[in-house]
């Protein structure tokens, strides 16, 4: 099925109707006119309120603006708000809107649209990912039908939005840069999912479901029109097909699968970019179950597993060994902290001190992902070498996660993708006792001192204090070994020779293709 979005006549580019149905041939040498990207599956929707997956978030970031945005480096930068400030008590955030922002249909963006967008996301039955707005005073009551409006949302004039929070939250602007909190026109209905009207740097021209989306640059965008005329996004599920299309000149960039790293590095044909991902790969050790209650056992597991060898041989060095849960590039990451060393003698000694009998059984739950199958088998073999008998339990992803959330898994092999680039996102959801199970704390770790410090991490207004707290918390948790710490994966992409202005984004909605342009290859 094809969905064509209405657009003002003045915004149409010459020949755009032909482009919408043309084949995906490479751009002419030296042309900055056309860019080619891909997704592995069709977006769920083009309504930002329904953005719950990476594909939808990437596409809505092209079409819509937020009050503030993430840039390619993951920093918060002005969006529809050109300035903002927070009160001394950390609860009241005031955003000053720019006056030159226009929706794709030509209407001016005002504070009324911001307020309507937030009420729309919070409305009962919206099916939206509303949690980024729940810190606002009265937001939860409004979402639960216990209040007729959001008490903490005010618009004193057309260019001012005031949000008062229930409690101080220093990372609140990062919540407002997430896809679901993008701004849509007041009165927007369900049609946005197929017929988006945003104010972002790109507007939708055509969408053939499970085939491709075509975007044209928004000439009137307040930040200056994108460098290229069009961006075609194709739906290509298979990595091998993605690579083939790139090598045939029909994609501007391609992500390199972990197993293909060496081939692309040796070939040297295309420019390669690398960036540590906001992602942690680990095994949660359920601190409430059996022998795993003892920190000596948890440390023994970390010493028993050859994580360096796995990273070298299974992942072709595409990762940074983890000595904590905060990825490289975020405040609080300590590159000088050493990971647990592979030391079977030390592992056996710790198990003996904890009174663990040889042959003690544990169950490791995992999903069917091929890389998880290989990792689980290697972990099983390494733990057998120190006297732990590990049974691997394979279930579909939802069932494995459900078991972990219920506390039924001794060990749970998983990964955590950052929702926003902040050390809090790799500490509070994963280790605060309130998040045990369903909140992301699959280790069921609980420590009242850690809880208090995690809460302070969210409140403190001083960035230096926050970075210090994050680093100290990460070190304290690492010593308690609630995880088998593996590594932080490193993303690697190839770009077409002559492609300028594109970098791997730190967070998925940070690359809006504003500066990308295909020039003549050197």
C-alpha cells in the first residue's frame, strides 16, 4: 500500500513526482541532490506519540522538531526552544520558543501546539510512550483521568512554555528530546501516522509500506534547509542485501555486521566510521537467588569467564570491555578502571570460600539471537571449568524477558540500549531497588545507600557533581558484581566515497541528515 502525504504546492521540487516512483539508482557523480538510507523494517507509524522502536524514532526525527534536540554527539541543543532556564529549586523549566518555526503546511508553531502535543501524548488511551512527561506535576493524574488538565503545564504567551515538575530532575531536557515528545500541530488526530505534518527538516512525499519512504527537504525549516534535495529510505531486512545494495552504489551508508568486520577492514574500499554504542552487553546475576546472594560467587563468575577472548574471536574486537555499566562517551565512565581479569584459580578460591559445592547448578536464560547462542555456550563452558553446572534455557525474547522480570532466571543474558545519552540511564533503571524486575533491574539488586545516591544523581543541578556521583556509583556497583560484565559494542558503518556531513549518531534520533551531501568521490 502506498501512502502519499499532502504537501503545499510551493514546496514541491521539480520532478519529485517522478522520483517518488522511480527506481533507486545511484546519484550522479558530484550531485548533492539525493541520499539513500535504509531501515531493517517498516516504521510502526509516523506519529511521534507512537514511537516505541528505533525505526519509528529515526523517521519521526526527520519530520518533527522537539523543544530541544539531540545532536549527532548526543548533546542537548536548541530545537523549537531557542533558550531555556530552570528555577533555583530545580523544579520549574521555562522554554522560550523561536518565532520563525513553521509546520510543513505553513502554519506557525506556537506554545499552543506544544501544550496540545503534550496533552495528546498524556491523554488516556493515547497508546503513546508518555513516561518522559510523567515528571511534570499533575501529568500522571491527567493520564489516569483523575484530573481534567496537567497542573504543571502552562503557556503564559505564544512563545513561552513553563513545565513544573513534581521533583527536581536534572536530565529532564533529555526526556523532551526523545521521539515521543515531538511537537505536532494543535488538533492533530490519528491521521499523523500516515500523513505526517511536522516542522522538521524533512517532509514526507511518499511511503510505500515495506518498500520505501521518500522525503524532500523542508525549504522553510528554521535551521536552514538540508544540504540535499531528497532522502530515500528503503526497507531492507537482510544485512547481506543491505551490504550488496551499498556496494552497488544504491545506499549512502551501511552498518557493518559484527561478523563482517575483518573483511571490510581488509578491503579498504570505503571510509569506515566507528563509535562506541550506548549499549551494554551483560549477564544479570539474580542477587536474590541461591548462591548468587553471595558477592564472592558473583565475583567468581566474572573471573571465570574469558570475556576478552569472546570479544576478540566472536565480535572481532568490536567492543570495549566493561568495567562498569556506563558506556564510553558518557559522564561517569572511567576508562582507567580495570575489568575483572580472567583468573580461574581466583574464581575457584572465591567459590570455595563461599561454600559452593562442585557441580552446583545454575540456569542461564537467553533469547534465540545467534550471537546470544554462541555467547551462552562459551559462558557455560567457562563456568563448568570452575565447577558450576549451567543449563541454558532458550526462549523467545518476550518469554525470556518475562522470566527475568519475575525473578525466575538465575542468569539472564541480555543487552541494554540507552533511551537517552545520560549516565543515569545506565544506573537508575538497572540498579535502583524500585526497578527490580519490570523496571530493568534484572539482577534484583537492592541497597538503600545506593538507592539514595542514585536519587541524588537525578537531583543535583551541578554537572561536575553529577559526573563524580555517577563515577563513584559505577565503581561501587562494579565491586558488588550484580552482572557478569561483558562489553560495550562498537558500531561501525561504511560511507560512500565523497559523502560529507554524516556521522554515526550517539543516539538513534540524533542523525537528522541535515548536513549530509554526496559530492564527487576523490
